[in-house]
C-alpha cells in the first residue's frame, strides 16, 4: 500500500493561504512577526515548525498549535529515511 507523502507545513501554508487566499508574503510575515527571509525558509520547507512558531501560526491562521506541530511531525517521520 502506498503511503501519502505529507506536505511540509510551509508548503501547506503556501498553497492554502498565500496562493489560494492571495495573501502576500509580506503581509503574512508581518502578521506572524517574522522577517520575510524566515517566512521564505518556512514556505520552502527549510524551516521546521517549533512550538513558538506553531503558536504564531495558530494565532494568525487558525488551527491549533498542536495541529501545526503534528503536521511537522508527520512530515519529519515520512522524510526521515
């Protein structure tokens, strides 16, 4: 049985918020209290979601911090090989 390759949380954010809702990166970075360079790292899958970032994502985009952390965990577990 094929397993689904879970997206990195940043890829999910890029697809479902930045692209789908036409939310600018600059606006999102500002709302999250992040520099644009840090946001770019997140959106490209180079920055892992930690507890602090999960809280910021939860407060800004919705979903619980636990969901953001679980999404990161699923991505990490699948890509560990």
